[in-house]
C-alpha cells in the first residue's frame, strides 16, 4: 500500500513500532539515511520506505513558537556560541567517537579508548561521556555549559540532524521569546498613551518630565493604583522607544508627521517615468566669478532642476547673488525646451536618443538639438526658500500644469537626489576651477577672489558643456532603476529606455510662454500716461487707441482692469497682451526713458532705491521727468563720472554688474520676433571686456579735455633770469600804511 511521507532532514518515521529520524537525503540517488535513538543508521531507498508494510509518519518535529522567527546560531553571543559548539563536540564524540563527527576529520589522539567505535557500543560511549562530565568540577562544568548533559539528554541529541545540532545544543533560555513587560499594566498603558498625546501639543520636554506626567496621570485617574508599581525612568524610556520610536525630531515636524499619518499620507512615491518628479534647489556656487562689466570677483547662485527618474539635469540657472522667483520660473520653462547646439559642440553631443530622429526634433524646435532630455514636469519638489514659496512661482507652476510638492522642512532626504547632485558637481567639476572657495571658510584658499578668471557667461557655457558631455553619460552606480537592479545605466540610457517603454511626447511650448510666466498686475489705463506698475509709469502708442480708453470687459475679482506682466530683472519695460489677438504682446516702455538713448538696466531693488530717494527728497512720483534725474544719479548714464571704475566702489560695481547680468538673462528669455536662432559662442574673456570699458572711459575723458575752452598760459621765468640780481639784497619793511599786497621797493 502506497503511503506519502513529508521527508526532510529531521523528519521522523515509525518503522515496526521503532521511531527513526531522517538524518540525510540524497534525491539524486533516490535514497535516505535513517537513525534510531540507539545510534544505529541505515540507508534505504524511497521505494522501500513507501512500500513498507508497517511504516507511518512519526511525531512532528517541534515547531517554532507562533509570532516569532526561529532562533539560530546568529542569535547567540560569542560566548554562548562557543559553549554550544563545545556541547555539540561532546555529543558527536559520544555518537561517533570523533569530536567532528567523522574519522576523516579526526583530531590528534582520536578516537580515545573509551570512545573507539571499533571496540565500544553506542550505549557504552554515552555512559563514558556522562561519567567524564560528572568528573569535572561543578564550577567548571557550569561555566562550560555541560552541567546538565546526562544520558537521556545525549539520547535526545543523537537523533537531531547534523545541521541542527548546534542550535539544539544551545540553552533555550538564551533565545527564549520576549514576553510582555509585567510592569506595563492596562492602567500604565493608558497613562503612557495619554502622556504621548499631551506631549505632541506641548514644547519639547525631557523624559524625566514625561515620567512625572505619568505619575500625575496615574495619581489623578487611578487613585487606588500603588505608586510603587509605576514603572521607573528606564522602563518608561525603553517602552517609549519601542512604541513611538526615538522621537529625535523637532516638535514642529513631529506634529506635521503625525498629522500626515492621521490623514493617510504615508509610504513613498515610486518614480517610474521621466518628468514624474522634478526636484529644484539652489546652492551658492563654490567658485568666484568675474562680473562682465568691471571684472570684479563676485559670488553667484546655482539653481538646478533634476529629474528623479533618470537623474538628468535638464536645466540650470546661474544668477548673481541670490536667485529670484522669476529665475526659477524660467528654469521650469527651460526644462520644457530643447537645448540648442552651441558653437564648438561636436556630433557626439547632438540628440542621440533612438525612437525620435534628430531631424524631426530639429524641425519642431527650429534648430539643432543637443543631447539633453526635455519634458513637461508633472510634480515639482522644492524646499522652503523664499523664491520657491512666492505666489509668483506657484502661479507659474499652475500655468505649466505642475503639481507643487514642497519638501518637509529640515528634511533633505525628501530631495536627496539634488543634494547629491550638488556634491557631485563640486567634486567632479568645481574643485578643479580657479577661484574655488571650498566647503566653508575654514577650507578656503589664500585668495580665491584673485584666482577668479571665469565670467558668468563662461561659467554658464562650461556647466552646460559639462552636463551634456560628462554628467549625462556618467554611470549612476547605486541609482539603478527598479526594473534593472545591478545593471549599468546613465541618465541618457535611462531616458532612452523610458522612451522605448512609454514613448515620448514631442511637445515644445510656444515662445509666448515667457510672458505667461511673468508676474501679473491688474491696473487701469490712464489717458496719455499709460499704466502704473510698482510706482513707475509705462506707455506705448498702442494704448492711445480708443478701445483702451474704456474700462476692460474683464469680470470677477479684477473687474474693469487690464492685466500687465512685468519682469523683475528688467524694469525698463512691461508687457501687455492684446485682448483681440492673444498671441500678440505689446511692449510698454518706461516713460522716463529718453527717446534717443538707453539707460542702464535696473531691477526691483534699484527701483526701490530710486523711489526711496525721491521720497526722501520730498517729491511726489507723479512726473517721470522727475524720476529720470534720480535714476541717473543712482545708476549713471552711459558715461558718467560715477560709472568710472576708478570712482565706483567694489560694492557698487558688483550691484551694477548684477543688474546688467539680470537684464541680459531677461533679454535672452524674451522671445524675439522673426529671429533666427544662432549657435551660442564662447563669450570673450573678462579681461577683454573690462579693457573695452576702460577704453570707453578714457575716450570720454579725452573728449571732455579737448572740448574744454583753452586759456592763455604764461610761462614762468627761467631760473637764470631770477638769479641775475643780488642774492643778499633783502627787501625793506613795508612803510606804515602800505597794504600787505603792494609790492615792496628795494632800498
């Protein structure tokens, strides 16, 4: 009769009323090894066991306790593991006569006469082992863990599978299951949770204060509870860590995390496609740069956008000093635009991704495209900096259709990828450049300002080239995708794989997107004066048309007003959208600009200084003729004395250069009508540009000198003529009544 057995090492089988233990299985030969309690072993086939007349499964092996993982040698300390191995050696010697369990691994002097399997039986060896262990001193036997090793214990351990013998020889008390704390009664449990809930709303307090609150709660809510049974400080601290975690964060962030957990916001976002999450962050550029007007060393800020799936850097911005919300908004627009090829970039830096030929992308973009991904971001993760929290940037992100997901305060792990990218940029590129400032002031060089050689334009060109040529093809290492762990990937290869898996949406925004991302002002149009934006008046001939003399047909919150967009980086112009043709934008110039020339670019900060100067002077900013002299006083015209490098201070020159750079960035972002994009060239060195500025100043000085009216100059007398008289002839005293300025006569 065929029977089924669950055969595994350690399983038990009853044959003819005798229980045998399966000590080994050889499935390739179809046989197994059986051992009885007396130590006899037999090798039988599977067919013999299945067809045996009196064979049935034995009692099951003891199963591990429910709710806990089985213990093993890894759960023992070094001392416990050494004692368990010693007990296992004694068991193997009693069974086989050898400490290692086989004659092939016999130690010197083995087998000993009392344990020689050729001359002794299994029972004799077991009794000899019991007698040997009893002869040991009680203290030594207890220290070695051999005090309780008797005959019945040896018989039970003899049936254990070899691979489980070490765990069986370990004392069960070493790895026994942890039970509930007897001091944590239902009353104490209620009190601990009540104190935890109370501490969430309070300021941060110590564990000693929590322990006193626990005593207070128990005393007031359970008056009959014995005070001596309230757990001590150590027990409360251990229970607090087990139940609520280390609680090492600040109270503000612990409350926000608890509120998010109560709202069901938990888990982590799995990014599985490009553009799903775009991380934005800014950091001070660790390299001193030369401003492009006077050549002075200045600091800059690097703003980076990083795709969390491919770890590509589709866009970045380099701004003087701190960045603004408009810079971040333009960075988001750059993420959606293909990067044009620049002068000096070879074919290896052109669009390489399969699936969409470079010719098609170039036809849509209107120029040759570099090897850098572009896409529409779905979710934007930012920190809590001022530019990222501004209403202007939030409105720009909504205009683009992005979901804003701010990172938790003081939680750099929420955007760890961009933090690591900044570190990689520093170690792979910035550390090798002249003017590197180091991690902090203590690591700074002797004079990084004097070492600075790169201008803003040169650094921007260098970073763009390095991203396309190095960063995009560099192996990611530990940032492999979930579908290919252990594989070698780069940002370019991940983007190409994503294109093959999910396709690619070839969507390039229109140039008018620039105007829609700017700050909007809802104002009225005044006849002959135009519109007033942030204290300045702007006008264009188009505003004199009769259709703009009436209030706007707009309803709602800004009923009757017109929407005007402004760029904070360049306050000379604002932009007005035509109500009839929404693709047409009119440029409104500041009324204070002279019709025949230009004034230097100025931003919000300079305009605020201008208005403050006017207020101090007691003038009402109603006439732009009054604002123009003040602006020229603050900034200077094209060639004033205040703009000379020898007259302006370092701080003034840096501010002037910063405004000039921001105006250039605004002009570059502004779409040019009927303009053919040309490949960007490497800008000229700052020394040549500074020499051009100095030459212009010298030419103006020369022109002023030549235009001055010449006066008749009288040559002084020669020394020979002045010495012809007597050197010792002294003039007489002036007569009484003679004026001091009348000439004296020689006597």
